[in-house]
DNA sequence: CAGCAGGGGGCGT
DNA sequence: CGCCCCCTGCTGA
């Protein structure tokens, strides 16, 4: 469990990770333009041998993969197509398992749930989170992972908070974690002003996303920060969690943090999950 | 238009 | 490798 806490931050972006090796990999694949693996038949190149092999399959005329099941003639050009075929046809696993935590609609693939979340509920990716993660819940459904834990130390470092004056960063336990969640929805009173599109389809709009029964928490503060260079916006959510402890009324630790941030905060939003 | 599914690619584990 | 991305064509309300 402790291993899932992210202690390391990429100096070039907002990505965080639990291990130095993860950071090294990230640097190589995310921030290097080196593409040593080149295709002989086209100008495709990539950073990874496995990806090159996958690509080479696309040059073969015959479908490179066949279904192993007896008497099954299904074939496809990608391994993932075969696997999804096998699961659906030969294992009877056709029930949609990806479930929207807002409206409970189910989908067969995470990809399609992603489209749904973005189009129907206006979900976005905060900086440093290039994609959604889906997590299996106790009921077997895959739902959007809303919280990513990072150590308090790292968060303070991210916020350029001087380490002294923190009475709380000393020990890392589950209750002293801060989370970054992957969602922000205007939802309500915002007087926006859609530059483009779009009439409401009938005013229905689930709005308010009151479907908050499952997440066991909590009010989250959102701060949009613009760096000195005016480049990246970081969306921090301070998760007041800890059912056992009273939530520190105004985050004694983040007093300085909030103070520092308020200078650059653009539009704080408060959101429940 | 919403959802499904196949193909192909990126990237974290 | 596995998960998720985009793009795209198909299909059923």
C-alpha cells in the first residue's frame, strides 16, 4: 500500500511516480524524442521494440493472429482484438463492466466510457494526467479512479513550500495523504458562456452529479495554479479524508500553501465527489 | 446521436 | 504486456 504513494516528481512535467525507475522510464518515453526502432517498410518509428513488433503486424496482408479455440475461424490483425473476441465469444464475458460513476451507465470498453465521461459529463484531464485510470471496485465494476495519492512531502515540494513550519509532514500515514483527482466539472452556477455549441438537449442534464454515495468522501478544494512562466495549470485537490480524525478545519499545514497559491489562483472551484 | 467494436499507436508497469 | 488513447465505420433507436 505504502508503495503506491508517489514520492518522485518529473522535473519536466507534473507526472509523479512511486519509484526512481518509474521516473527514469518516464523521462525516456515521455521527454525523449529518440526513436531507435524504425520500420523498414514505412517511416514509422518508436521508442520500444514491442511497439515496433505491433506495428509490423500492420504490414502483413494476412491477419497475424488466429483464435485458439477449437473450430473457431476468427482471426484478427492485433492481439488485443483476439483477446477481446475470446473473452466475449468463448468465455461468455459480454456484460459491460465499465460503469459511469455519475449516471451508472455501463460500457463494454473503458475507451467508450471515456468518451461518455468527456461528452456527457465534461470530464477533463488535469495537467500531468494524460489519461483516465479505471479501477475495479468490490462489485466487479470498473469505475473511474478519482483519487491519486501522493505523499505530503511531495505535495509540499510541488508547492514550493519550505519544509519547516510543517508540523505534519513528518510521518507518512494513510490519513495524512493528499489526493489529486481527475475530474472537474463546472456543473452549476458558472455563468459561462459557451463560445461554441450547444443547446441543452432539453434541460434535463443530470447536473449536480449527486451520485456521491460510493466514494466515502468528502469536500475537495481545487486550485488552479499558473506557473511563473504562465504555462502549466496544476489542479490540486486537498482531500480532507480520515473518517476517524476530524478533518483539520482549515488545514493547518496548508495555511502557507494556500496563502502562496492564492496569489496565482485563477478560479477556485469546490467540488464534491 | 449514442454505443459498439476493430485497427493502430503511446506509454506506464 | 496491459491499459488507454484516437480514429473510424457500423448499427439501432
